[in-house]
């Protein structure tokens, strides 16, 4: 949706981090997920989860595990 386009504006796709549950992500990071594609991390949840907005919508992914 529009939020996705807005979040990606000005981001460098070359800086995208491949998603892995063991990596740590911070809000603003560009995340490349094998199923969902490229997204932008928007918020941390519960210490071990990160919200990422993808073209298909927002997903909550495990990180830093």
C-alpha cells in the first residue's frame, strides 16, 4: 500500500539486510525476506520480534534469537 511506498522512499536497496531470525533489526532497516520480499522495519515488539511493512502488508517477524 501507500505506507509501503512511503517507507521505501529514499532507501538504498543495496543496504537491504537478508532476513534471518538470528539477526538484529532496527526501525528503518530495509529487510529482504525470502517469502515476503523487501520490507522496512518499523517497530520492535516484545524484545524478540520486529514489525516489518512489506508490499503485502505488515508482518511480525522473530529476530535476535
